[in-house]
C-alpha cells in the first residue's frame, strides 16, 4: 500500500457520531469501529490529532433553551467533550494505540492541559492526540476548536467526518436536485450559507489557508483512500 500524502491531520468527529443507532450517550461498538479506523491511519505513519464534539451528551445552546445559564451550559458541553475524548482514549488504548488527551480546561487529574508544544511533541512521537474541552471558552463550538487546533499544530489537512458524502447545495435527502460540490472555496461556503461548519470555524480556516475535507465516516475505507491522496468527499480551500 502507498504511503500517506499528508504528515499530520486533524480529524473532527461530532459527539453524535459516537451514539451509533442510539439517541444519546456512547455506543461502545461504534467507538471501537472508529478506534480501529484511527489505528489504521496511525499504522501508515500518519500523525493523527482528534477533536470530538459533545453533542451526544450536552450542548450549551440546548441547555440554555431549557432555561439554564448559557455559559454554565457551555461549560457542561465542554466537559462532555472531555468524557467523549476519554472514552475514545480508552478504546484506542485497548487496541494498543498510544494516546494523549489534552484539555483546554484545567482538569489535571484527568488528562493533560493543552500545551501546543507538548501536543506537537506527542504527535511527533506517533501518539494520537485528542484535544478536549473545545477552545476552553463558551460561545464557541468544537468545529471552531478543530479549526483552531489544526492551524496551531500545523496540520496539513482538517477532516470533518459527517454522515453525508460531502457538501451539497441543499440537503440531498429533502431536495433531490441538490448539487454536490467536489471542490469549493470558503467564500462560496459563506456566500451560499452552506452548513459545513459554523462561521467562526470557516473564517479561521479561510484566513489561515487550512484546507478542509468533508467526508462520510460511514463509507468503508474513505479515510484510508483520502490520506493516500484520493479525491474523497468535498474539499474546501481558501
Ligand atoms: N463548547 C464550548 N466551547 C467550545 C467548544 C464547545 O462552549 O470551544 C460547548 C458548547 O456548548 C457546545 C458543546 O460544548 O454545544 C459541545 O460541542 P459541539 O456542539 O461543537 O459538539 P458536536 O456538535 O460536534 O457534537
């Protein structure tokens, strides 16, 4: 098999991706499946950073809609991402993949604090490095955290794993005339209001020239083909 065309990538998974067929929480079978995929990536020599959302457990906006203080809700959302990262760390380590979890919020008895230099050191050592607790600030999302960390650590590519094949002009399930974008600019994403990532995340990537691939995580082999340079999903560039 050919070598990866990238040295270092950051993969963003939503919290919901961990639910499997369930309606919340973490499905251990799904977790193991993703862990196996990540192990295959690491086995190629690729450096892998991960950001996992928290939407399977808590979202600040959802909690605020039910009356909770928004900032407290966002703190709960960020802590939810730490739980997901710990679950993924456990799944990876059961497969003998070396990992580190680094949190943007200080919880030093649970995992390391985020430190860019240490993160790059872990990646250089081949450790899967999971960035937890988002950006550490309320009113942001884990898409923004993924964009920020990808830029900070000098990733060659940010990969957003979704349940669809890439970016369409409209929801292909509701609108059969929706067109598929194989390649699109960040400005076009903003102009057309496409739901790829939130605006903060898109603007960060655009302004710092971070390319983004949106892929279907449920398509077998998609990640492996992508890291070997195949055209998989949609590519967004500045
Ligand atoms: N969150 C936050 N700041 C961040 C990242 C996340 O406050 O930098 C909170 C926010 O409440 C968010 C929740 O954590 O709704 C879970 O993250 P997200 O909604 O991005 O998860 P996903 O949709 O990817 O599962």
